[in-house]
C-alpha cells in the first residue's frame, strides 16, 4: 500500500468517524435504529456542494449542510414521537424521502467541486502537501467534536438523554420529557452525519446522489469494531473507540482492495464491508466462548 493510500484511508476514516459518533448516539445512546443516515449524509454533502458551487463561503455552506441533515433527523424523531410510527419504519420513510430531496437540492445527480474553494483549501497551511493537510485538519475537527460530545453527555441534558435510551419508563417517572430527548438526540446524530457528508463532498471533489449508499453499514461497522477493541462502559472511552473503529475500518478496506494476491477491485467494496461487519460481530461471541472455557 502506498503512502497516498495510507493518508487517504486516514482522511476518509476520520470523516466516517463523525458518522460513527452520530450512529453511536442513535443506536447506543437512544436505542433508536436510525436508517436516516443514508439520506442525511448525502443531504449534508448536497447542500454544501450546491452552495459552494454558487459562490458561497465554504464554512457557511458546511454549516447549512450540517443543519439541514440535523433537521432531517428531527423529522424522523417527530414521526416516531408525535405520529407514533415505529422507529425503524420512520427512519426508512425519511431515508426514502431524502433521496428525492437531495435530487431537488442539487437539481442534478451530482455537483462537481474540482475547481471550487473548500474548507480544506482555505485551512491548508502553506508548504504542506494537500494529501497531508486534509487528514490533519480532520483530526483536529474530530477531536473537538469528540470532546464536545463527552462534555454534553456529562451535562444534565445529556444524562437525561442517556436515561431516555436506557430506560424510558424510569426516565418519564423522573420527570424527563423523553420525546424531546429523542428529537434532540436524533437532530445531533444526523447533524454529525451531515457534517461528515459536507466534508466528504469537499474532500472528494463533489457531491453525488449515490454517495450515501451503505453509510449506515459503515457507521455500524465502526461502532462494532471500536467497541470490540476498546470495550468500556464509560462513554468518553466509547466515543474514542468508535472513531478508532472508523479509521481501522478504512485501513482494512484499503488493505483488502490494494492487496494484489486477493484480487479484489473497487466494485468489491460492499463485499469487503459485509465481510468486515460480519467479522466484527463474531469477535465478541468468540471472546465470550473463550472466557467460558477459561472458567
């Protein structure tokens, strides 16, 4: 594997680290199986790309994409909380709707950003190669987001949200408005995914309608891999673990696709993803069996 592939894997891994943090909130904190991610990720990219394409500031465009995706997450939560639609079905309905919305936002299947100014070109230090600067910028951003989430979940509102996902009946008995916590959590979760989508579009030189396919699988893979490597009940450790899981996932994919003896090609990406997720799911079971044998 070349040095460019390594830096590229780190770059994409850090972007999907934001997705993993978002998936962690919905699946682990709120216990809400959310498939909106497959639509909110490209929504963030589409909104940011179209605004940048029309000459708007890349930071403003990224913020708009993030907020748009967060609003999509709130709508998913609203369908579940207010209209009493099953959580999984509500997220599927929103995911389907977002496909058409994303096409409307871009007014085309894709929006190129090859010659446009992005957050990476603005923040790139002088004298530093582009393929090195982007991962470093993303690393700083991911660390900031991780620390912000750690702080938030230690606050009263954050603890109320964790209680909502852990035991909603007990949370309601304690006076917590669980419906509002679901709406807030879904908004934050999908906003992170939208931020990742906006950065992904700028990193890859454009937004595409198909860029969100399989995003939720990648996010879940990162969460599962991270929790297998660093199992902990402390949320601050878990947030670090899922980011590491996302980076390792991209390294594994790059290694598999660049290994000549394996014979895999770019079109085998989904196959590699399925195999990696399967392995990540099996690892905890193997660990349990080994512990039982030792006892």
